[in-house]
C-alpha cells in the first residue's frame, strides 16, 4: 500500500454534510486523516460519519455564522485529536435567482454573505488561533468560478465569492510568517443540490449539457475533493494565496469569440 497523503493529520470541514464536503471528508479519511465534520445538517452529518467509520470521522453541529459555534467546533477537534492541521471552509449557500437587482432582498443578500464570507472569516480566524503555536497548517476555502467572473450567479453569491478570494489572499500574507498556508479552490458548476436549484433542474440531472471548454469529461464533487486534498497536503507545501481553478479551462475562454 502506498503512502497516505494525510497520514497523522487532523482536519475540520465545514459544510461537511454537503456534496463537496462529504466527498472531501471521505477522501481525507481514506488518505489517513482524522476528520471532524461540521454542519447544521445533524442527521446527514452523523450518517456520513457512520459510513466512513467513527474511528476516523466525527460530527459537530456548527452554524458557521455563529462565532461561538465555530470556536467550539475547532476547540472540540483539538481536544479530541490534540491539534488541527487542516481547516476546510466549505460551507456555502446560494440565494434565489432574480432577473433584476431591483427584486433582490437585502436580508437574503446578507444571509449569503454571512455564510459564504463571514463563515470562512470565522473559520480562518479560529483555525489560525490554534495553528499559530504549531507554526504550520493549511486553510482551504471553497470559492467558485464566480470569484473571478461576473454574470454566472446571483449578485449575493458572486459578491461573497469575490470577497472570499480577497480574504484568502489577505490572510495568506498575514499567516505566512506562522507557516500557515491559505488557498482557495474554485470549481465550475458541480452537480450538487445548490446549482440544480439555481438553474431549476431535476435532482438527477448530471448537468453534462452545460458548456465546458474541456470535452469528454464532466466535473464531479470527487474532482473538487482531489483539488482540496492537494492544497491541504504537504504536496503543496510552497503554495499559498492561490486560487486553484477546477473548471476545465472555462474561465480562460470567451466562448463567443475564439479562432478554434
């Protein structure tokens, strides 16, 4: 058996009961990590832990917009496993699709920003608190192609992901002196519940018909998990402040004007 990339590591994953989060939780455990799944979906979280095996995975209820919840989740991980090596700020939501900003609701906008951006801020803050004494650690944020492009998603979602990229870069600069790396992963549309709701698609729609610059392959949650594994592991020990696009080249192409 080959070397496991996360042998001996401890990771906390917010939004760990969702599509990308659950895939990443399973992959991390397969690669030797002890994983704490943090989510508001208690039943799903416990079910995933049981599927993985409770010797490798545990669940903690956590609303990422609540600082006490985030602080407690991280403290619980350290109390249980003695340290925290990896923080994956993955929790995210999307608001309803509107045809005009005039129809946007401020409460809905603020809620998306609270979960997607402030949640990652709190996760980064408290992960840094326990990683700084160890002088090492990897923080990974789930951004999106909407972190660098406009017009693909709602105003609230695009704003939150643009902000998350800024947070990633700023904290990478500050925390680098402590040996802590901060990066984000930016996937194209992944066939999970959130984009299906945005595009009004059926639950079993694989989304294979969406435009992709890369022919013959469809993006799956497992592909995003592999990218997160790279950023979380020592394989990326000199990568920090980076926005890893998992988009098949989508963000580098103007599909309406190419010579190919």
